[in-house]
C-alpha cells in the first residue's frame, strides 16, 4: 500500500459544473444501490502519461448509492452517496470512503462525467474526476475512470465499473454507438475492443499515439443488426513491430459519428 499512498497527493475539491441549474424532481428521487464489478474496478497508481513507470492496479470491492438530483436540457444529474470499498473480498477494514456526483446525457453523442471526493485509509480527501467522456456501456451500468491529475505522470486513478442489482427508479438504457469497452486496460500483450452501433453500418477502427500519429489500422468492418463486434489489438504497429509502452487512443469512425478510448500499453 506504500506505493499507492505515495501517489495519493492532496487535491482541491472542485464544485461539480453543470450547464445551468438542474431542476430537481423529488418525486423521482429513488435511490439505487450499485455494486462494484471486480475486475476491473480498482485503485491504480503509477504513470498514465508518456512516462516510463509501471501502473499498480489494486482491485476494489464495494458499493455506492446513486440518487437522482435533477435534469437540464442536456444532462441528468445524480448524487453518488456512501461510496465504500475495500481491497479484499472478505471481512476486513474499509479502505475507501466518500461521495460525489455523476451526470449522463449530451447534445449529440451520449457522454458522462463522474467526480468523487474520497478518503483512502482515512487520509485527506482526494478529488477524482473523469472529465466529460463518452458513455462506454448502456446506462444504468456505469464504466468510468476518475483521476486526480487528469491521467498524468505519477497519478492515481479510481476505476468504477458498477451496475445495480435492479433498475427500479433509474432511467431506461439508451442505444449507444461507439466503443463499448477496451479490456484489459492497461494491458501488456493484447486488448479486446468491443464496438457497437445503434444501427447497421460500416465502421473504421485505428490506433493513434499521443501525437496523433497512426500506429495501427485495425480494419474496416460492417456492424450488422446492431450486434456488438470485438477486435483485438495485439500491441503491434502496422509494420509488425511491437508498439512502445505508453498511452494510445483507439478511434472508431462511422457515417455520422466517431468515438475514441484511451488505452495504456505496459512493457
């Protein structure tokens, strides 16, 4: 745990930004219990930018409550309450506690943002933020990663992959076009990229480095009957050489839209 503690530096707690003032709906404020899925839910510490050091991934087991907090023309807002997690799946001390906010919506593509103010082993409150990122799995399931320093070198990241045992009181899922998931992430040998469209059609998938240079063209494919498809990146470049360890972007394009997902390749 010493390595995790090394990277958990104090960050200022920022207010959750929302476009306009969300209108509250007390009648619809039904709490929904979420359980963390392990893997991939974890606390990660290490290098998330173009830096040369390993990422330590410690699984987290736990739960939180999602409470509707209002809507505006773009987003639906929720309070994240009673975030509780531990580093083992049996009896033991609670390691992480806190609360936060979550929003989902968008004008064109479906996006999400989660912010969490967490204490690790009773230490100072740390502010984790995912930024506004594409939705990767149909709501009410949530799959998002929140970092203290925007996924920079020597950063700490909370990976939240969770779903409720039921969906009472939660908005129904919406069809999502784009990259549903990239797992494992980080990876060392290969990673699987799950793709989906809310309609049939062609798609192009490529991997780029942080400077926007194409590293690998994974191919063109036709997505049929809105069924998900999986591609595998073996960590190699177009010329057959192994790509260097670092941060890359997987980009999917289709007529009328695009999506991208950040992926970390280890040594």
